């Protein structure tokens, strides 16, 4: 029985997360071609496409975070001209039309929930939980 040991590079290369991120970032530059970036870095183009897909799916797993809040004061007298507040979808509404204690929660994608101070907290939590899963 004869055994031959071959020296040289390992057939399967290991890429660090930083290298993968750098290569994927190169492909996102304007005018960049995935095949050229892959060839330049010694990677199969199909593997670069896989890394790009994995990067997109990991971006979609967004962790909730706190956002800045703006508190608008209601006009003190009826003589003042009502101030106009822009909303997310471009419509404008007056501050005078807003009720006291109104909370507006912007969910993105042109979705918004408005509740007043008398909302049932458990019901609101259930609604936000359901909408958060979509």
C-alpha cells in the first residue's frame, strides 16, 4: 500500500466575516460587476452571490430600537392660526385638530397607529405584537 501526501493550498478556503463583508461591499459599488469582483478576489461568483443573499436576509432581522419622539403643543387660544404638522405620508394636519393625550406610533411603510390617553394597554400591546410580526 502506497500513500502520497500532497502539499500546497487546501482545496476549500475559509473566508472570515470581514473578508466576506469587504467582498460583498465591493459588489455594491455603482458599476461593479459581481463576476469581476469575484475573479479579482479569487472567489467563485456563485459564492459571492450566496454571501450577498445572506447579507440581505441578515439585514431583515431588525432588532427593535427606540426612536426620537416629538411632542407638539396644542395652541392655547383659538385666536392663533393653527400650526400645521406634516405626517409621514405627506399629508398635513393641524395641531388644533389633535386631541390631548393622542399618541401616534409610526410603524413605517405608511402604517401608523393613533391612540388616545384612554387606550387599554393590554389591547394596544396585542395589536403592536401582531403588527410587529408582519
